[in-house]
């Protein structure tokens, strides 16, 4: 399960924080670290010192230009958010996220991305809207900004607790570990669509909505955000994605023929 | 409850770690920090920078010469331990500790100390044996040494979760951002669409799919059943239903104009 969880850091500006994240990940048994457009060097004295022996994670890190590339193969993307923004989105506590992980990680192709934003400004609305759900670490209302490595530490710890709750990962008898909690199993008769497939769908959908004159990108009125939220919530399977794409193509054909005749 | 929990750091040698601990504590609503025989300055550029706004905790910190003095008034002392040592001791997971905190903190005179050892060598056996119980944060067996501030972060987070689980600490309506949301499901900013509205949508959808020549009712191939399952799973809100109906109408218009031209 843990090997299917990716930590994605966007626009990080302090190497020390990247090192701290690597240490927290390795401590909790996570190994997949992706950076999106970091605003600092990754391998520095500071990051290596804070990684404190987990610096192999710094060397194996993949660097991407955009969040889309970093989560392209992911079946679930969850963004860490301090507050719910203008458009409410499905919101989880770290523990609710943990409860979902065992079933979310069951398929061999499953990949779960936990996405963290910039030290100073977090994730943008556009980035948050690329996530299926948001996770909020409960904090003191007067002092809510967690250090990046501390935020990763809390979620990575919840990942490990969820992993340990699966009976076959129980520690040897010396460590009683944690009780098994029931999980809601996702009923899928097919594999979930990847994040990249969903993004291609949203692009296609927007083109078609413009073609049929339903959508004006100059007056977006949160239309695409609302549609994203709806379809991300539904967690489409690959087969369903094929159907939805097929409907778009058929619609496009109709709209194009119309323009052809005009 | 949280004001009755003290974090005790023994023999800390890096000011940055003390700052990181102060930040983690303040983030989670803890305020009582005690240092036992620190092996470094407490107020330095490094500790203030890592405290990142929680430096009042550094100034209010009490410094003691021995663990006995630091926990003298405590009704429960729990030592953070990487492993159980020579002499087995009552051992808790962080979550088991959290489960005990509300009752442990009930009396006005109750004080709970969470005791953390040196960065390099942890707590001595003598120190561990001054604690009622030990708490072990589960870690990767190959890389078990947590950063001090990260260890405090995990236990402070569990303290806050335990505090929030008490019904009277559920967030007031005035601070929605800090709320631990009780539900995993969607946050509706609107009422859910009625069943009747969904049925009208499915009828409309089927008509449009026929019009754009995507669907042949004589060869249904479970298409409508699959689309029903997808949209029912998403639990559309009324506003989303309006958008989906709007898209269908715009599609219909495009298709009708096409037929008109033919």
C-alpha cells in the first residue's frame, strides 16, 4: 500500500523543508517524492542535513513542470488545504483520508497523490481543483500555518497507521499496533480512470461546450470548476470515461456538421 | 484539556529543534513547554526562525535541571521511546495515548507530561522508568529515528484529535476553516437534486444521445444503465443538475440545427 502513495510538493522554496519531508517520508515508509517547479535547489547541504540519512529520496525525486504531469498516473489526488476556498470541495480529515487508503490502494495500478503547496501561499485554486478531495489538518485557529515537513509528517503518519491497521502488516507481537478499522470498499467492476485521462476529458469537454455555445471562456462563471468537482466526485472508471468521451465526440460531430452547413 | 498537557524536552542540543517543537505545539493548541538541562541556547536566530511566529513559547519555557523537577506536578508522565528497553514497560501507541487523554485530563489538577529525549540517544533507562508509560510512534524498521520536532508534531496532533473528539470542542460556527468535518462525503453548497429531477435528466439525456446518433435504443448495450450508475454515484446537486440540463439543451440545439440544414 505505502509504495502506491506519492508525496507531491509544489513550488517549495526551502531545501531544508524538502530534506525534512524526505526524512518524514522515509520514517513512515513512503518513498515516492515528486517536486513540481521547485523554487530552490533540491540537493544542498541544508536538505541533506535535514534528510538526516534519507537523502536517497532526494536523489530519486522526480521533478515536473506542472501538477498535471506529477499526478498524471494517479487514481486519486488529494490536496492539502488550510481553508476551504470559494468553491466548496469534498473535504477530508487526515483520519478520514487514512480510512480510505487501503481500498484506494488495492488495485495494482492505483496511485494516490498527496499534494502540498508553497510554504508561503499553499496551493492555488486551480491546483486545488485538480484534486478529487482536499485534506485539512486541524490546527489552532490563531496559528494555522504548519511547517511543510510537519504537515507531511502528520499525513505520512496517518498513512502508516492505515497500513498497520491491515492485518497482514501488523507488527510482531511485541508491538500491539492498532486495531483494524472497517473501510468502505469502492465498488468498481473496472479500473479507475487515471488523472491524465480525466484531464483529457476536461479539455475535450471544454472544447465541446465552447463549440455548442454553452460556455464562454471569457465569462467562465466557475462552470469548469463545477463540472470538475462533479466528475471528480464520481470517480469515473475507464469504461465510463470511454463512454463520456464518446458522447463528446458525437456531440462535436453534430456541432461541426452544423457549422459546415451554415 | 490541551492546557493540561506539557511537552518536556530532555537534553536537547539543537535550538532549531526547540523552535520546531514550539511551532508544532502552538499549531496544535499546546502551550506548556519545559526543558530539562538543554545542551544549547534556547533563544537563538535558529530557534526563533523555526518557531515561525510561536516564539512566545520559547520565552515562556521553564528550564529544569532534572526530569523529576519538570514532571513534579504531573499526574501522568509518558515517555517517547523508540523501542521497549531491557525492562518491559506499559507501552502505548500514539492513538491509545490519545484515547486516554480526555479522562486523564479531567480533574482541574491533572497534568500530563509527554517526555522526549535527546536527538542522538533518546531517553535513558532511568528517565524512562520515571514515566508511567511509554509511547512508541510506529516507524519504518530500517529508519526509525524521527526528528524531535516531527515526533512532537505527531503526538501533539493526536492530542488535538482527542480534544476535538470531545463534543464540546467541536469548532464554533464562527471558525469554519478549523472544523474537523464529520462527513467524508460531499460538501453541498446547494440542495441535492430530487429523484424526480434525476429521472427527467436521464430521459433528456437519452433523447439527446439518440439525436447525436450515439445511442440506438434498439441496441442499448447497457449504455443508459452505465450512465445512470455514474451520475447517481455523484449525487448531483440542483445547481449541477441545471448545468447538465443546460448542456443537453445546447447540444440539442446544435443537433437540431444540423437536421434543419440537411
